[in-house]
């Protein structure tokens, strides 16, 4: 059975975010737990992810949103731990004017290709990351890219509900990993 670890972005994922709704529907999904969701510290978030992956019985699939997509790239550079793959929704651009100042420690994003399968899911109307930025990251990281149209930041404010299309993308990705 595939293990999933959810990696919300800055501020955590609220009650209407698809990550929270997926977790409510499947209590086996775990969420990593950094010290602070609102004042993200890269070292702390890397350690929290490292601990979450260590606790997995089998190589897990990371399901990252926003800032945690950048976390996965940083973590990948520092760990020998295996994962089955990474599902990366709404990769933010640190050079975007809307990128949170509190997340500046994540801004020097590694460009190295991942040593695991990955899928970037991008919106054409994401205020935190443009489609060209997502395309660049997909090429650098060796990720598949799925463009889902105008879905904002693919979060609770995007009115996706439990985002069945996203869950279908995730399950398809896992079946091919």
C-alpha cells in the first residue's frame, strides 16, 4: 500500500483545502509537522520532512503544495532517504512580487534533477507562480507537467472542494511510479 505524506505550504492548509479534505477522507494520509507554519524556517521544514519520511514503512509519495514544492527540491539535495515520488501542486516563483517575505530562506531553489519521479500540477492563473516558471522547473527537475487551466493557486480559495480531478491525477501518477 502506498503511503502519502502531505506537505502544505506556508500557513498550512485550511479546512477547505483539498489536502485537508483528502486527509479527512483517508486517515492513513499523514501531514508533516514543522515547528511553524507561518514563519517557515528551511532547516526546520527539511528536518520535519526528513522525520516524516523516516517514519514511513515504505518509500512514500510526497504531496506538496506551494512553498513545500520548493521544500522538496531543497530536501532532495540533502537526504539519502528514498521516496516513491512527489506530486507538486502550484510551484511558487520566489521572484514573484507575491512571494511571502517570510519564506525568503526557500528562495535559492535547487535546479538539480530529482532522483525520483515527480509531477508538477500548474494553473494558468496562479498569482504565486507563472506557467513559464512551472515549465522551467519541470525541465530542471525532470518532472512531468500537467496544466489544469485557470485554477488560481490550487488551494482552498480556488473552490476546488475535494478536487477529484487532482486525486485522479495523483492516483494515475502513483500507478505509474
